[in-house]
């Protein structure tokens, strides 16, 4: 997850997308109750950001639809970093 963010910061969009996808793939291998909301909440925006900067609008929409929901056993909410009502635990 951190390598995806770093790749974004240095402008390596292909590496940023690959690292974010890798983080999400590793997360997906764990049982849902053991998946880290923190990792997902960091990797998903990195993935969407890398795709957006690469002009892959369809890829942004796909990443948001597929990965942005965080399940907490309660009502799932989209991760919005500035939303105090966002439930990410």
C-alpha cells in the first residue's frame, strides 16, 4: 500500500496501479473479518488516482464500484476521508 502511494508521488503511474492492485489482492486472500479497513482505505484511492492520472476513466469507475465499499458488518459506507460519518472500523 505504501509503495503505491510512493509511486504516485514520484509519478510512476504504472507502478502505483500495480502496487495498489497487489495490496488489494493480498487483502482479498484474507478472511473478510481479518481484512484491514486501513489498507483498503489507502490502496483503493491510490488505485483510482493512478488510473485517473493515466486518463483511464473507466478504470476509475471500475475500481470505485468494485473496491471502495468497506464492510464492517453494519451498513457499508463509501470511504470519504473528510466525512466524519464514515464508518471505517
